[in-house]
C-alpha cells in the first residue's frame, strides 16, 4: 500500500467571471465571424462555469499569437505555479524538498525540455539524485493516473517519498479564428491551475505516523482502461498554430457505455460494490460528462457535489482538476474512516483511470 500525505492545488492570480472571459474570447476566437457569437455565448453558459483563473491578464490574450509565445508563457508561469504547489504540499506533509525520492510531472497544455520537474530541482532544492518522470499526453486522466503510477512505484519502494506535479494552462492552447464546436466548447470550459500530491510508501507512512493523523487516505489499487476505436474522441491535433483541441460530442456516450462495467469489475476484485463506496472523487469533465457518470453509476444527487462545485468555481483544469477535487474532499472531513473511496478520471485515448482508496 501507499499513503497520500498531502494534496495542494494552486491557481494563477488572474481570475475572471465567465461573462468577462466570453467577451474577450469572442474577439480572439471568432475574429470576423461574429455572427457565431450567440452560439459561443450559449455554449459558455451551458458549461456551468462561474469563474476561471488564467495564466495571463485577460486582455493579454488579444495579443498572444503563435505557439512559441504561448509555450514560453507555459514554461514561465508553469514553473512558478509548480514550485508553489510542490512546496505547499511538502510543507503540509511535514516534509522538505530533500526528502523527495521521485517526482513525476504531468501536463498536456505545454512542452518544456528541460521539463518542469527538472526546473524545480534547483528552485526548490530537490536532491540531485531525485528520480524524475515527466509525462506528456495523458490529458485529463493524468491526475488519477499519476496517483496510480506513484502508488505502483511506492509499492516497490516502501521507505520512499514520491511527488506528483500537475500543471495545466489550458488558456494558452486557445486557437485563433477556429470556430469549430470543439474550440468554442473548450474556450468556455477549461481553466488554468496546478496541483501537487505527496505520497509515501507503507513503511515511510508508519514512520511518519500517518495512520494516526486522520484524513490521510491509503491507496489500495488502481485500474486502467483503454476503449476501442476512440482515438478521435479527445486529444490534440498538433500543428504550426500549436495544440488544436479534439473533443467529440460522444464523450458522455462513451462514459455511459463503459464506466459502470469497469467500476463494478474493479470493485468486485476487492469484494466491494458501488454501494460500498463512501466518497467519489471525480474529474469535472463538464456537465454532460458528470451527468453521464451519475447515471452510469446510479449515484445520488449529491455524490459528486464537490466535483460540481470545483467545475463552477475554477472550470475544468485538465489533469489538475481531480487533484483539486481530492484536496477539497479531504478538507471537508466528511469521509468515514476505514471506508473505501474511488477516484476516477478520463482522458485522451479514450481511456479511464480508477483509483481505490481507504479513508
């Protein structure tokens, strides 16, 4: 087993209402096709997002042109946010940067070589022998998948400390003059943010006394699922203008078709059922996705309340989102000690990651 010692989400300082963002994005995205503005406004309202945090001041998006310029901002702002997230998570866990044995960084909204985790080694004072695993391309699923992969590592290294860093600056991927439905939806749904999770192996957890600390969940197992013929359901087309979103309207249908069977099979391997799960930590993929999750799993109206709240307050933060939801869930203190919980997210592939925890 492994334990989650701390989770911290951080957000950029620039925060705006959905209406303010829609006004500027209509100029940037629609260009000379302002006759599409009513469609964009309708899609932004239906996202059920109230406010979002952005990497840049809102007005700066009018002049941000080209993949190179946007990626430079990703590296600058992403490194700063990442440093905050990791520093705060380590402090919350009662650890220091020199304690970290492995760090995994995930993102799908920018590229860096050296990677963001490498840039944090001197900035935070991580050890020069720290093991680094930068991951690109998992998208929204990477928050849950990252926790699962850290768990896999710590099962084999029970005395060690591992950190997951997620940085997603979705606003920097905005495509000018792209009036496709996918781009219009994305411009109203996605926000910017970062998160870090500190996890420790079983023997390290015992040495730290985490079992007695309360609200420090133990990861028991994970399950990955890749769905057939879904490669064009979600992802990026990468070209001269940068990252152009692929987002098919069938995402909720895929969720409703496959999720319940996967969850049932995973829980059955641990002699559990959906009814046994005390708390659900779900990625806020959007209103239709959350509704599909609720229907597929036959959940009560309030089962995903924390996820809905996160969507309304910060939008979909890609891989960082489920980690923000996890932090909010732990802060609520409403979990029943010893009961099972489930973290779940989905992303490009199309794929899903399920993580079983014990509160």
